[in-house]
């Protein structure tokens, strides 16, 4: 009879943690590759809407500049080498393509207001923009949405396409210290201390909007009580959990589309 396997000591297990870097060049490449993966995932999940939508990553060395997708390039085709670097004035300082004016107007102000935010993500995803028309925040009706409990806001206004940095400042003010903001009649915007977490927060927030819309269409959702919602937020809403939740998606998209790393 075979001997029953013994428990493996926890210190011998391989846990995943955010990486550390030996140089800014190494960290820059890492952020750009994660950014390219984020765009491929947005395309895969159907978050594209023409030229709308952008994800940005602050440069680790020139912190008043950020990397962003080229204007009018499909998310499904973006490689790390296609990304452009934009400075605080909106000028492209690295790359071959122009920048989306709305991307600069919004993201420049978000990055300026939130030094802790390495990345920000925004698109006109179907359920996010549908939920945004209700002019309300998400209810704590599922475990997943508790990641946003007391940690998301509503920008309760709409004045057309955001091309003015003053409007970007208003959005950044509405975001405050939260990880996300619902832009009324527009869509969702999320931020994170890594590209990984910012992209994950957007994906799971979009799904949370979908879940609430479905639940409201079926009846009256039962809310998780505030104490349990706060406890759950501390379990599923940390930046480490946001980073970690992105890793399986990153592994899968790189295996499927390795050219994104180029």
C-alpha cells in the first residue's frame, strides 16, 4: 500500500508576488508589455468601440509622462513597441503615432491628481456604459462587487466628448482616492498601483455592472449587509489581490498572442 503524501511546507510552495526591478529600463518594458496585454484582453472581452477607450501607464523614470495606445489602432493589434509616450503637455515624445485627445484630457489629470496610480483604464464597454445611464453607484450584491464597496464614485455629469483638461480635472476630483469612478452616460474608469490591477479592476467592474443589471431585471436584489461588505472588500479589494487576479489572464493572453510582447 502506498504511503500517504505528507503536507508540503508552506515555505516550499511557489507563490506569486509583484516583481522587483534592477533598472528603470526593465520596469519600463514590464509596464509596456502589461499594457499591451491589457489592450489585447480588452479586445478579447469586447471592450472596443471604434476609437474610444484607452489604458495608460506612468513611466517609471519620467513620472510626468505616460504610455498609451496610439490613436485609431485596434486593441487587438497593439504590441508593446506600438505604444506612445506622452508628456504633461500632450506632446508625443516617443512613438510614431498621434495620441487620442480624450485620452490625454482624462488620463493626464488622473495621473496628476493620483501620484499613487501607476495605471488608469477606461473604455465604452457595453455593461459599464449601460449601468452609467442610471446615475448611481454599484450595490453590494455579490462577493466580487465588494471590491468596490466604499471604493468607487459617481461623476454625475455629462458634457460631451472629454477633450478639455478642465473636464479631466473634474473627473479626477470625482474619482478622489477611490479605485474607480462611474462616468454618467459615458462608462467606467479604474486606476491601480500597477497596470495589472487597473486592468483587472476594469474587467471585474464591467462584470459587476452586468451582474447588477441582470439581477435588477429579474427582481429586487438582496444586498450584502454593510459589515460583511466591508470585510469582503478587505479580502477581495486590495491592490495585491487586483494584481494577482490579473496574472492568469496575462499568462493566457501571452500564450495565445505572444506577438504582443514585441
